[in-house]
């Protein structure tokens, strides 16, 4: 059973730039969710993808967007980066209508300067 | 809207002592409840979850939690902690209705010293 892998592990970007973060889901999982964890805070839900469609979104602006591919891997894209976007971005895979067994990756640490 | 409150931002404890990490939630509908652990520079690992049934839930690494519906609490306990339990612990809920997403508390840092 493979886990969830995220890349890159660390990233430094300049304000105004765009960034793409990647996630490979655990084998057998069909749903991927993305979370933002600011320093000293709990993770905040960004959005969830199922069957390549966004099926739920948190309180994040449209410059946060995503993709899910047929192999259930996923990307998180953030445009027009702001300093407050600096955070740990976590990807979690699961089975829709499953037993809520979310498997989290180790995250991508994004720093915006 | 549901929310999760972790009353203690940091809990210091000596090795082999018992510990309780507190979690309260607010919701007008029934919820599913979770505890996750995060070690430095790592993602979240599920310790235990309550979906239904017995209100006392046993998890990994000797942790357990008890769901108390009247108190809207889901406190995490361990009878004897180890140095290796030093980590950040997050309580989370999922509403048992509509779109289901994890809502996390702000976390409790458990510091175990010798």
C-alpha cells in the first residue's frame, strides 16, 4: 500500500508569482483534498476533488485552483502569490463515502518573499 | 457552522505520567470525531476516530478518547507517555450532513520531558 507523496518538499517564491504543488494519492483512493496550514494553526480546508471535478471548496479565493487526473494524482495551483500564502500545504487522499480514512502527505512548505 | 476548540495550546508532562488533551466541538448536527498527530516536518497521522458505537475509542500508540455527547467533548488520553510522544496533536470533526470536510482545532503541543 503506497502512501501519499507530495512534491516539492520546500519552495520559495516571490510575491506575485504562480506556483504548482503536486500530490500522488494513496493506491485505491479516489478523492483528494488540499489543506493550508499556517504556522501555529490547524489545517484549513481549501478544496476537494472527486472524479476530476471539484466537489467542495473552503473559504479561499479563486486564485487557488486545482486539478485531479485520471490516475487520481492532483495539483494545487496558486496565482498572484501573497505573503500570507506562506504555509504548509497538505494533500490528503480518501475514498468518497468511505470510512473517513484520510491519508495525509508530508506537505509542501511554501515561503513567499 | 461547526467549530473545534482545543483549550490548551501546550501541555508539558514528565515521561511515564498520564496525559489528557482536551477537545470540545460545537455543532447543531451529529459529527464524526478525529484525533491526528503531527511530528516535526511531517504530515498528519490518524490516531483514532469516532464514527458510531462505543463512546470509548482506542487508537494507535496507546492513545484513547471518549466521546461525550452531552459535554460535546472528545478528550484524548494516554496513561503513560513517552519522550517520543512529543508532537502536535489536532482534534477534528466532520459534519454528518451535506458536504463532508475535516475541520481542525488549533492544535495542542505535547512536550514530554525526562
